[in-house]
C-alpha cells in the first residue's frame, strides 16, 4: 500500500501534502473533502476526488486525516469514528527534516511536519498533528488526537492527554499534565497541571473558560485509552 489519500483539503491537509511530496515514500492520489464545491478541483495541484466516504472505495490506499481548527479540534476524532477504518489503513507522515529518535514512537495517522524534534523516549499516539518546529523532549507522552501547533516546546516528562490542543509558541514546563480536550492559548507558559476540558492562556497560563462544545462532547464520551482503541500499533 504505497498510495495515500488525505482526508481534508484545508491548510493542514495542504501542508501534509507537501510533506508527502518531500518525503517521496507514498504516491498521493488526492484529497477527500465533504465540501461539494471542492470536488473535481485541484488544491495546490492535488485533485479533490470527492467526499470523505469515498475512502471506502479505495481499499488499496492508506489514509491520513488532516482536519480541525482551534474552534473545533475534535473533528479528527469524529471522522475516525465515522469512517471506522482499521488502524493499519492509516499512514504516519513524517517530513524528512523531522528528527525522531530511535527510542521514540509515532502512532498511526499522525503527522509530523518540518523540523520537529522528538529527542528521547517520546511517545506520540494515533491521529496526532505536530506542526513545524515543535520540540518534544525526553519521556513526553502525547496521547491520541492531540494538536501541537507551530513552535510548541515541551519540557521533559510532560503528558498531553487525549485531544489536547496547544497553541503556537506555547511552552509547557517539565513534568506537567495538560488534561484531555483542553486548549492552551498561543504564546502561553504552562507551569502547572491543566484540568480536562478547559481553556488556559497567558504567562503564566491561567484558566480562561471551559473548552468549546465539540471538545466537551468528546470529553464526555470518555473513550478508552490508546491501546484499547488501536491495539499495540
């Protein structure tokens, strides 16, 4: 299975398409997107083949899901449930300039864009989005569906629980936990644990409000751990 389809045709999907091109390991067939206005068009020279459910008609292609934004960063989780694909259908896309140590691991469906660094014994789960110039240091654990936007830095032994979103340029102190489906604002400095389902901003970061409804809906679902959902992939 050396062919790939990208689900989504927005900014993150376009960036992932460039990473696939630069890596040269998979042949990109095109994008799938539920916006009918995009069907039959090209995005940066890559065709939009149809809606997301078309993936079931392409059983020989691997898949990566590249959707979501700061207002709805739970979109990847909903699409994974909707499509119901086995874990081995999902590709992991790693830009050739990313540095992933031999003691680190990256789960199915995750994307690491240019100049990311995973230093030592870093565990990145499934369906994780890691934007350019993110640094994950020793013993960090990044659970499924986490989004790390550009320039994020995690100290050693940080845990980002399922679905957390960390904004551009944020710093997270060593040994700190960011709770499931919480959101950290851009440029924030996280010095202590963040509870699940909250938005924290500032330096030092403090609670601003509850997370948006899509993230809170996922939190309430209380789905199982990575190994329960994906097996030992």
